[in-house]
């Protein structure tokens, strides 16, 4: 069979496309049994069926009018074409569809009925169809549907509008896009391999609707605003800039390329072209002065000959949809591609790059080329797929540039070789040396000296200010320059500085340095002869710039200033005039102190002879030295080294906190909103000491109405009291503890009891576990304990018990309450821990790689080394006698090198400023999977070396299991890193080489198999990755054969449990320590399910320790090899666990190649049961919390959930499913009127805690099974 041609400009194609779009909508509605469509597949349209449905091969025949018809000849032609497909798939059907009618004795059957052909029809068609007998013709015709379908797009648009709740006009636009996508897919089909056709999933409708809505929104944007964000680029406008001025250093723009002023760099341009061809995304990344922008626009100009080019001027987060819609409206496709160009990725004006880039690359035919400074570029900017091109000025490239310059009449002043030797790889530096015979720094020094002319005083002041601000990431508003002393000559000064390429005006009207390399050098040159010093100018920037911008950059400003006290004075002046928003200044000042302390600690740590990773050592040493963490188990050497770390000096914060007196702070706190007042109180901690009078005033002003904010307010005020008298005054002025706990019970979700034992200072609370189960009881308990300790400074311990819905203790991991008992000293407040997080973030920043390029190169080298070390390690294991002393020594050297490289692998470079974690935010996720994989692999290699040296052969063999487990963990980390993706450098080794994942996994199999006594047959030649794969495969196959036999023996006496149907499927979240960790999916007849589970439990329980099959056998209800859509059972080490839900079961079945019976109303039944359970829980919770503010909310929730369940019930037309559900719904309805509230909720609790099944749950299980087997 071959696919159809895929033409789009032939008669009937418009009807075929309309029908495709209409069928997509019907499939989304659930009235057409398809999950996807393949246009121009084996027929005009092939369906990918829903589970349990048949595949349909649809041929579309457009008629000129509704009166025209198809006859026997048309049916014969259709049957001749569709017969091979129907023979290959005995369940498939053919559909002959037309917008006209049927004649010649034929009548339309519709989409759901098949043809019942008359004998004469069968005979007539058999007579004209070659190679098909009359009997087969009759059989095939009974699998054919004759359908009259107008493929009405207006009706389809209305259906889509109802389905997606959108305006019909938007739906019509979406369908227009679907037609275009279907046409493109049809055209592309002929060039695709037969096994990989273009398929349109139902998600195409969502994409089309989203695109239509963006298009409508973009249409309302004025054109001049749109073109300031994104615009087409033609390279027709040429710059009149003389070549000498161009080569002196400017920000390269497209008009410079159009004028031919740049020097093409062939190697980099070829790398960009290759990156676009392979990944559709090429990013030019390098330090300032390497010619990135020139390369970007030159590459765009070269590609403009074969694709459209659009330029993105700005991608703020607010503009992302506008950019995406503007590109989408150009209708890019592979036959009509479009190149998007984005410069300055990583800058604030490109904040929406990542979201926009992801959306653009989802469009067929869109290619992206971008450029970014090394120091601005973050790994996330690579969108997990970019090819990174790093401009490098090689000697050959320098010679080629010299030749081109001579051809243009530019005579080199310095020899190319000499200039190249002094340029340090920077193109801008090289051009300056060749053209002017001087370094860029020399040219800039001359410009800076020229500004010292007294007549240019305004220009000097402006240049100093703008370059200093630019150096810390801030642009300057012209109004600021005017206030800073700019007189009538300011405009002329700005104009002249702009002409001399010293500063530049942005489209937004702000001023910044022209180029980062120039700005950094100019700032230093303009401050060589103070006053003012750099610190003085930066202090002026701090006083002038917007508060939020300065606060975010303050740690960087302090570092660049070199004089923190000058900056502290400026901050103090800002705090003094700040008013109620002072908190951000205090937080920024403290974070700047934290950053300085982190940098000082890193400097000292780098001088110490450490035996572990520097970052890990610092976390431990700082905790032991300054946070009181007990690490007495570590050797004395550690503590001696930790003592060398400098103590923190919060000088900047203390100055900021002293900016105003106590009365003014009290005024600002009480004048702010409760949330802002609590934030200011927390920001002031350790900076003020509240007196007795102030403490009483703060207690009197404590907010009400939000108990969490009140708790923060009270706790912060209490911690900052000057002495015991002030603390006593605070507590006296507060409401008594019982009143505060009543307020907590009134607001805290499902809190049923709260009291303070004054005798021992223990606060005891009880809350019911969450209604929806979205948050774990453990997490809620920890959060409640923290809030109670904040709310009650009188309490020394917070005890929290999680309750069932009858008020009894909820067993958690076999333990009843209290589930949390936390002393105050063990619960540091978040206002303290987030400063520790800030310190850790700054340490990580200091230790991170200098650039993404450096990190990728380090990682690629370490990956190659890890692969070789692991391969040699396995070779030593399987051929222990072959290694001589020299090769063993060489392996040990490489193992140690891997350990050093993994430890020295810096974090991915950070470009965003380090900010305070918001209160209540979860801990940040540290580390990255690739680094973790390499570190774990290095550790496994060390463990292997120690195990191999163990004289006890039996112990050595068993230790190999742990080494194999470590390698498996390393493989999982590296697989996760590969799935996340990363950039790669053009022409260099892949930092995520997928062969390492395979080597780690195969090595783990061999080592664990060795520990189990498996026979290992190594190849005669040196062990390669491919040979290792074969050795590991043999071990896995032997294990699976042995396990299948074990299962066969265990189930020999259980009828209806066929081990032949068992299939291996992917391992669980934590793979077992066996050579082959995949699990067994075992279909079992429902009648035999209980007996099979018991037989398997006997097998695993008989093992003296954990059986290899424990948690690796899934017994799934099935009939004749077809799985049912309800929960399967995992055989644990001692007990069964019904933890494989329906969605996961479908995934595992797909892996195993086993069909799943879809049932009917399975999803609706699950939703109804969930809603009824929540309704019952809400009803009983309302009764337990009677009289609180929560009671009416809970009663409303119970009513809403019940109505939702009843609404779904009305859609179920199978009595065996609906009747049991309706009985429980009626019972829950009675619960909501206080008749035995919580009956169902308590049964669910009993099932989870005691394993008992009550009558309500039994009834629900009947409905579940009926739905699954329907």
C-alpha cells in the first residue's frame, strides 16, 4: 500500500479539507470516534481511533450540487482502493463520503451503520473489481459506510464556539487556520516516510483557537506600536557611515550590513546555517566586542534570499502574544519559511524571550537566530534545543578580514598577525588595532581625555553618570540628567556624546552606554582622577533611580562601588524619605550585606585545602560557624578551617535601619496596610530594639481579619523587643491567648480544636485532613505549627494532630497524634531562613561558571571522561585478570580526574539578580541533574575502586550491587537532564551525550547482575558501549526468563491467571536494585484476581529479605487479554497496594502492547465519586466547625459538589452504573441536611486507615466495575 499523492490544487480538495476540519470538531465533541486524523494517508482521511473503536478510511467525493450522486462505479473504484487496508486491519471500515447523494440502487447509511448490499450490487461490483472474488466483495462491502455529509463549516464553527466557549467569529477564524494546517499536511504527506505520516491531533483545535484569539487581540493594536515591537526586515536601506567610522566600533544594525560595511566570517555563518537547518534555533553567544550583532544581521541577510526575515525590537512579557500573533499571521510553513531575528537576548527589554521563543518554535516553518552577551545569557534562554555559536577570532579568520579590508581600500596600520596576537580574541579590539594601530582602550582614553576640556564639563558629567548606571544594569531617564545639573547645554551635550559613540538613546527615550565593553572601560577612565569616585557617582544613581530597580541591583552596586559606606549613605537618604514602602530598601540593604559576606567567605574558602566540593563545604561551615548547627561529628580539621571564615558585618543594613527614629518607624508601620506593615516589621528585625512603649503600641495596632498576617506581626514585634519588660508589655497589650486561638480556629481551614497549656507552654491543635487531598496532611501540619508559634509567643512547643472526619486521630505511617511536636528553637522563622537562602544563592552565584560556554565545555569533557571511566570499570569487573599495573594506575588517575572535574563543575551561570524569597515560598530546588549525574558517577567509581580492593571476595561481590545502584541513579539524573535539554556548542562535543545514559544504565545492570551471580560473557575485544549493551541485554533477558518462570510456579494453582500474557513495562519512580528493574504487567481475570494477589503475596513474603519481585508485579483485571479500566494492584513486600490508577494503567498497557477496554462513563464515574466524597467531607466539617466563619463556606462547598455529581449523573444512561451512584448521591444529599453527616467520608477514612470496606464504598465499587466493563 502507498499513501495518496497529497495534491492541493485538484478538484474536490476544498471539500476534503472542509470535511477534515469538521471531523476534528466532531472528534473533540466526542461524537466522532477519533483521537487524530491523517490527511492524505492511505485514503483521503485516515482516523486514529479512540480506544475500542475501529479505524476508518475516509474517501471524500465532492459533487457539483446536492442533486448529483455517486453510483455503483464510484463504489467499485472506492472498494478497489480500500480493499488492501481492510484486509490488513480486520476491524477497520471504509467510508465513502460525499456532499451529494447516492444512486444506482445505493442509499446513504450514515457514519454509524455499515452497508447491507443487495446480491446484484455484490455481483456487479465483483465483475469490475480485479482480483477480488464475489464472496470477498460481499464481506468487504459489509464493512463500508456510505455517508452524505455537507461538511458545513458554519455549523462546525458554532459547535466549536459552544465547545470552547468562544465567540463564533473567533471559532470561524480558528477553523480557517485548521483548513490551512490540513492543506499543509496534505501537501507534505507525499514526501514523508510511510511509517511517519503527518497527523492532526485534537490539540490542533486548541492551537487554532489560541491563534485566532491572539490575532483578534493583535488586530486592535495600532500599527505604529506593533512595528516598534516586531517588523519585517528587507536589507534595502543602506547606511552612509564611512567604513573607518564603522570599524571604530558601533552597535551593528541591518543597514550597516546592507551597505556591506561588515566583514563576513564564513565559519561562524556556516555554523549558524547548520544550526538553523538542524534545530531551527541558532544563538550567537559571546563576550562583549566579539561581533555578535554583525554576525546576526549578516546571517539574516544571507537567509533573506530564501526566506522572509522579521526583526523583534522588544519582547517584554506584555508583548509576547503580540509578537507571536504577528508572526503567526504571516502563515509560515516549510514551503514558505520565516526567519525571526532577536538581538540582546537576556536583557530586560527581552524579558519575554523564553515564552515567545517556545511559542514561535511550535509553528512549522519558523526559524530563529539570536544573539546574547555571555554575561547576560542563562541556560534557560537556550530553550533546551539551541545550537550555540561562539564567535572566535582565529588566526585564519584574522587574515581573511585583513585581506577584505585591503580590498575595500582600508590600509592596515598594524600587521594582521601582530594585531591578532594582541586582540585577545575580540573582534572589536582587533579591528581597532588593524585600522588605528591602537587598542580600543587607547581610543577610549583619548575620548575620555577630550571630555576633560572645561568647555565640555556637562558632557563629562553626563558620560560619567550614564556609564556608571549602565555598568550596574540601569538606564537613565533624561529628566534625571536635567535634575543632576544639566543646564541649557544638556541637549547639545547628549547629541555630541551620541555622535561620538559614547552613549546612546533607546527607543523608550532613556540613555545608556553604547556598548558594554566601551561602558566598562569608559566608567573607569572617566573616574581615574577623582572627584568624583565611582562610588560617588553610583551613590548619585542610587538616590535618583526608581526604588524597585535600585533595590534589585543594590548588591551589584555595592560590589562595583568598592565603598559600601558611601552607598549606605545614599540608601539612608532614600530610606529617610521612603515612607511606608521602606521595607524594600531595608531588605535590599540586608541582601547587599549578605552578598558581601558570601563573597568574602568564598574568597577565604578558595585559599583552604579542602577535601570536598567547595560549595558543599561552605554550606556546612557557615551553618556550624554562624547558625549554631551541631556538626561535632565532623573532624577537628573541619572546624579549624570553618573558624577562618569572616564574620558577617551588616553595616549597610544597620545604617539604613537608623535612618529614622523609633517614632517614625512606628508611624510608617501603623500607616501601612496590614500586609505591608508586617513586612516592614520583619525587615526591621535586628535593626531596631522596640522599647516598652513601642511594644505596647505595636500590640494595639496588630491587625485582625487575617490571622496569618497577625501572626507575622506579633512574632516579629516580639523578636525585636529590646528586653523582657518590652516583651511583657507586648503580651499584656495583646488579646489573651485563648482569644487569639479562637481567631485562628475561625479562619484556619478545618481547624477543630486549639488550646494553650499554660503550665508547660504547649499549644495543642487538631485539624481535619484536607477535603480535596491536594496538600499533604504533613505539610499542612508543619505550616500550622509555624503559625501557632508566631501567634503565641507564650508557647514553647506547638503540637499538631491530624484528625479523621469523625474527629479521631488519623494514622499517618502507622502513628497517631500528635503528628508534629515542634519546639520553638527548632522552627526558625522564615524571615531568618530566607536570609540563609539569600546567602546560599550568592555563594552559588560566586561559584557558578564564568559563562554558559565554559560550563558546557566543562560538562562535555566530564561526560566523555565519565563514559570512559565507567566502561573501563566494567571491563575490570568482567576481565579481572587482564589489567596490568600500568593500566590500573591509568584508570585510577582518570577516576580521580573525574572526581575533581565533577566537584569543580560550576553551576550554570546566573544572570538574573538574586532576590529575597517571598514569605511562604517553598525551598528553592538546588543543583542540576547533569552535575548530579556526574558527581554520582564519580562517587560510584570511587566505591568500585574500594570494593575491588576488598580481599573478601564475597563482600566485594555484594558491594557491587550498591555501586550498580549508584550508577543507575546517575543514569536517571542524566536522563532527566537530557529530557530537559540544553544548548550545545556548534562543532563541539555534546554536553548531554545520550550514550552516557545508556552506558550508566547498562553498567548498572552488569554490576547488579554480577552481585546476583549472573554469568557474564564479555566480548573478546575491548569493551565498547555497544558491546556493553549486548552484555547487559543478555543479563536482563535471563532475569526476565527466570522471573516469568517464578510467576508461572506461583500462579500454577490459580485458574484465569495466565503468565504468558504478562509483559515487562517501565520501572517505578524508584527502580529496584535488580539487574532488570522493569515491572511485570499481569492481566488476571476478575474472578481470579483475589486468588492471584494472594498467591503472589505468598511468593514475596517467603523471602528472608525483600524479594526481587516486590513492588514489581502489577495484577490488572482483564478478560481474554484485554485490560479493564479500573485500578490495578501492586504486589508489595508484605501487602497489596491498589496504587496504579486508570491513567497510569493506560500508559503501561500501551507500553506492553495490551489493549484496554475503554468501558463507558469511566471518567464520569470517577468524577462523581470524587465529588460525592468531597461533599460528604464538607458536610461533616461544617458540623464540626459550627459557629465559625468557615461553616457557611463548607456548607456551600458541600452543596456545590453534590450538584456537580448530580449533574454528571444525568449524563449516564446505563442503569448498572447510574443506579448505585444515585443511591450514594441521595445518601450524601441527606448528609448535607445534617442527617448523619460524613457517612461516606468516614467510610473512605476507614478504607484508607484500616482497610475496611463499608456499604457505601461497596456500592460505589459496583458502579466502577460496571462502567469499566460496559
